[in-house]
């Protein structure tokens, strides 16, 4: 693998889905997975198979449905967890078992009631077992950023010795700072990875609003997989937001010249699709995908943008797939305008699909003052229309 390629590991359907207001049913998860592949993510963490029958079914169905992305299933270190993940991933074209155990003293004492020696043994046993049941194994040291670094390195060394090829360094509680996290990544790289073919992964929570900054600092220090979610959903304050991470890499390629597989024009449609499925959207001033992300109200700004958008825009709305036309869709809009907007959102509708969706649209427009893009995605009939290449 090129060392300058960043792999995007999307955990919208696992870490994201397990947070309040974000649950999805099976059909919604499959639809989201299909869109994530279209967006170009490298790995889709589809769920935590032992957690519930719903999660198991979702990982199984997404494993079958995915064509290009690796599908990952999360598990603790127990045999039962690993067996359930292995079973759910059976049909994946490329499967990954993601096993984790906490390494911080606080988790060992109060949550696991295990000694460090026991955690080493749990790691050894889990990775050895998982290695027989998936194409690759990722190991996570939960709460790594509040753990003794010597111990984290020892646990990681054990995981690599048993065959894990991805080592994830989660900032589980969103506690770390960019410089500190970069140092931790450098330490893991020097002391554990060396010149072995092992990828360092990062997984940052946003409790201090630093998830993206920490992830980028880690990339500069040598991490080559970034775990993130669409719209930054996830436990508590969420995970690192995929759209912010990717666009930071794109816009600041002068400082961070890394390759990735993301089709950036699918960012906005993916964000809107997620908002249409879960119970909340993004705040208007959310970077990249918020309603105001490309809006200019102040006179000086408007004048600048009209003279040259570069005065106040560091990326174009088109580059992230924000529709460029300003036609407002409402109850007087016709089929042509509706179809054009769907095209801009990346969907090609057949005449039959238009016939189905148009009455739904007019009924909605009768009830709602503003029909947003996420509303349009919510009323598309299943199985959903063809996605168009950008
Ligand atoms: O935040 C975390 O530590 C996690 C792990 C399971 C990777 O989500
Ligand atoms: Zn997490």
C-alpha cells in the first residue's frame, strides 16, 4: 500500500448508529452503505454483531451488498463475540474483524476488573482466533489516550505478533490534544510498527471539538487510516466528521499531500441522505455540509464573492456536491425542476419513479413551507433509483 494513501474507515453505521437519535432500520442501513461505497470509503464498519440481532442482520446484509468496500464487524475479545462477527461477515468480498479491549487503568479497574496481564492474554487470544475468520484483523486499544503508553505498546506488540495488521489508537473520550496525540502515534510507529506492514489507525471523539484536528495531527505523524462518520455523528459529541477530514486533506493538499479514494461531489448527497434517515440534521453553520456553509450575507462578503468567489470561499460548493442552482422547490414546482434537483443530488429517476415520487413531493410541499434536499431523499421509493457518477 502506498504510504501516502489515507484509508477512510466509516463507522456511521456502528459508532454513529449507536448514539441517541441515530438508529436506523435494516433497509436504511443498506441504503446508507450503498451510498458510502458510492462516496468511495475504503472500509464500512457495519455494526457490532453480538450487540443485537438487528446489528447482526445489518452486518450480514451489508457484507452481501458491498462490492468495493471492505466490511468490518466490531467485537470484544470473547470467543462468542468473534464467532458472531465472523458469521455475519461470511459473505463479504473483503472482511475485517475489528476486536477491541480497553487499556487504561480506569477501564481495567472499574469496567473490566482485569489486570494488565489478563488484558494481554485477552488480546492474544482474540486476535489469534479472529485471524482464522476474516481477511484481516484490526485491533483497538480502547481509551488509548488515557492509557500508559508502555502498556499500550505492549498490547499492540501482542496483537501484531498474532497477525493484526491494523492498530487503532482510539481517543475514546475525546480527551487528547493534537500535539500530544501526534506524539503517541509517533511512539506507536517507532516502537511497535517499525518497518512491518502494519497500518496505524485513528479514531477520535469530539468531546472537546478536536476530533478532526487530532485526526489530522495523527495523519501527519504517520497514521494512514482515519475512522470517521458522516455529519460527525457518534457517541456523545460524536466522532471525527468525514466531510471535514476529507475536505481538509483536499483544500490543504499543499501541506498534507495524501491520496484518498473519496469522490468529494458525493459528500453533500451523503450528508443529506443521512439527515433524511436519522432524527436530526446538521446545524446550519456546520462546516462543508451546513445550510450556511456557502452562504454570504454581509455586504462586503457578497461584493467579494461576486467579484471572485475565492475572496471568501476556500472550496467551491460544487466540489462537495452542493447543488449550484437556487431554484426553490415548493408546491408550484413541476416535474422538470424536481428531476433536475434529483440529478444534482446524484440520482437518475426512471419515468416510473418520477410518477411515484412527484405526488409524494406535491403532498409534502402542501404541508411544509420549505422542502429540503433531505426531504427529497426521504420520499424516494425503494429500491432506490440509480446513483449517477459525478
Ligand atoms: O471510541 C472507541 O474507543 C471505540 C472503539 C470500539 C474503537 O469506538
Ligand atoms: Zn468510538
